[in-house]
């Protein structure tokens, strides 16, 4: 009797499994699964994008210009800040003396020279240990009077005897950028010369 009961139970289970396989998935369940798969793909894309965004800061520090270019081309915002330090790619490149990356970010990628980290330091503050980068940024309009949270401007820091960046050269570079900017504004607002009719 026990053997027969076991066989009957097994047959019933097999029949139930067959019935389950034959049932079609309700449309709303199929739609929910499709939406979940779509969300997973989107999440994977976001995670991959976030990884690229995080990596680009390291590329800037390392001076890996090609990978920085690839990251910007693939959609990284040049003015994003990293989660740990609140610094942009430009700040990192300045901090690590990566002049090629600095030039690319400023001249081609459109890096904002006015962004400040949580301590109020700009890319120019970060560049001050390196005179060439400091003068370059000042020539491109980096504000030499932008204060950090302690009230120090790049000029103040440059006045420190341990800083190799020369204050007068920094001022001159910044003045050149302002003169160039003023000339561009004047040319933009200048009316074209009109020749009198004959």
C-alpha cells in the first residue's frame, strides 16, 4: 500500500509540473519582466558610466591624456567633481603637474577655471607649486583673486617664500588674459564700418 501511495504522489507532481509548463505567462507579468530587464540594462549602463566618470580623475592625475580624451568623448562632464575630494579633473591634473592634460582640459574640453573644491581652492590654487601651469592658467583667465575658505587667494599663496610661482609674473599673466578678454568684448560690440554709397 505504501508503494502505491508514493507512486500516486509522484504521478500527481509530474502532472502538476506539466500543467505549469503549459500555462502562459500573463501579459502584465511579461511586461513587468521586460521592464525589469530594461531597468537592469539601464543600471548596468549607469554603473559603467559612473566607473568611467570615477576613472577619469585617476587618468588626469596619472597624465594619461588619451584616456582623459576618451572619457570626455564618451560623455564625462569635464566639470564634474570626484566624490572623495570634490576636485575636478583639471584640479587633479594641476595638482599632479600634468601640463598636457591641463592644456587639453582648458583649450579643448572647456574646463571651468572658477570651480572651487570644498576648501574653496580652485585649479590655480592647486597649480601654484608649478610655475608653468600657474602662469598658463592665469593667462587663460584663472582668477588670481579668488579666495578659498580661509580667505587666501592664489596671489596670497604665491607670496609665500616657499612658493616657486613668482607673484609679478602671475599678475602679468592674469593682466594679459583680462586685456585679451576686454579686446574681444570691444570687437564684439564694435559696429562694422559702412562705406558710403557712391
